[in-house]
């Protein structure tokens, strides 16, 4: 894994890069990963490329503004701007005309993914999403604050949530194929919250419900078998362009 400080228009972004090939060739698959609040780029794994047969691939995982060695302030608005810069810088640097691009988000990282997908309108025949426990942020913030005194003070914060990171608004603007990974027993982003947001999603998707797992639970071999099948579906959709529009898997 290689550490890269990526200069962008807004701030410097710390990234960790994994490639399974040498040389200056463009990858067949380029993955941009956006961890959740507790995640760190330096702990990134080879998922999802580890679930595909040998493909020339590169994985770029970021630390958002204010995390790790990335400069800037940790806020939703700065995260949205930096995510766009990250997308532009990495795709210009590594993507070729035949490169498939996947955006992979976990929890809060899904908001950055949907912002990029809605704003930059990538080619749906070459671009896909992988979203784990995608949150409707307004509902999640209110639910997290409810047990505490002065709960009503959170309302102005929710009202000021920027549209670019409001997944209930960005999801409907996205027409890319997606794999949705849902923890069945998620106590932070309950599965019915996730499903409410997915009702707005504009593209075809396949769900994998990971039975028995909480928000950050580790997938078992049984889950990985189901996940791998969906990952291969996404590759067929974005890597070969040989699957026509399919209905949402609700």
C-alpha cells in the first residue's frame, strides 16, 4: 500500500493506494473508497477487487478533510467539495477510456459517493456504486440526538444540512447500477431508514442483507458468498456493458 498526498483545489487529501499490477498501464477497474466516520484510509482492504477474478485494478482510499493527514476542517460541506476534487484528481490521473470506475462508500462515506454520482454524472455503462448502510442523514442525526437533553437544539443543525450531502436529495439524481450492503441489525442506521432512502434511488441495484450483523459487524463466509455474487453482477454491468436495464431489487 502506498501513501499519496493528493494536491487538490480545496485541500491536500491523504490517500492510500493499492495496485495489483506494475507499470504505467491504465487499470481495468479503478475503485475510489470513502470510509465511514470511524474508518481510516490506512486500514483499507482489497475489497471489492478481492472478490473478482484477476483484473488489473487500483484502489484509492481517502481520508476526508480533518481526518488523518488530510488538511481542512471536518465538516459536511468541506467533505462534499473535497470529494469532488478527489474524484477529478484520481480519475484524471488513472482512468483510461476503457477503465471501469466504482465508488465504494461505508455509512457516512455513502453521502460523498452519492454527491459525486449526482454531480459528475458518470457513464452508467462504466461506473458503479457499492454502498454499505447508506444513511438518510437528517433522520439519523435526529435519532442519535434524541436521548440527550435539549434534543430540540439539533433541529437548526438538521435544517442547515447542505443539499450536496443530503442523501434523500442526491439519491434520486443517480442512475448508476449499485450494490447495497445492509446490516440486518444496524442500530445506527436502521434498515428501514436505509430502505426509505433507497426508494428515492434512480438506478438499478441489488441488495445483500447481512443477517445478524450490526452497523460495523464483520461479514462471515456466508455473507461473503452473497456479496461476491453481487460484486460480479456489478462487474458484468459496468465492465462489459452486456446487461440491459434491470428492475430495482427491493
